[in-house]
C-alpha cells in the first residue's frame, strides 16, 4: 500500500471517529436526545459491528481498530438516546 493510501485511510478514520464527539457532548449537556434518530443509530451500530467483524476476518487491524472506536462512540449515542428518552 502506498503512503498516499495510508494517509487517506488515516484521515478517513480520524474524521469518522471525531464526527461523533459533538453529538455526544450536545446530548450530555442538554440531557436531551429527542432529535437523535433511534433507527439510524441502530443501523449505524450494526454497520460498525459488521465492519469490525470484517476487519478481524481479513486480518486488517487498522480497519477493525478504527471501527471499534466508531462502534463505541455510536453505541454511546444510542445508549444516551435510551437514557434520555421520554425527557423533554
């Protein structure tokens, strides 16, 4: 794999991982997740779970590792959605 491909892969992983941060902070500060789509995050968590499995199956620890981080972060949003549901 070329250096350029690795740079693109790292940049993509960092963007994916950091994209969940602002949503987590917003939900936690406001104690409100009513604007978060439950179905979307169920699909997102499922997708990241499958990406982790894929990364493990093909022996690509960068794929598995970055998707584990994304899985944890998206699962955190899903858990906060359930925790703060019914509040408003």
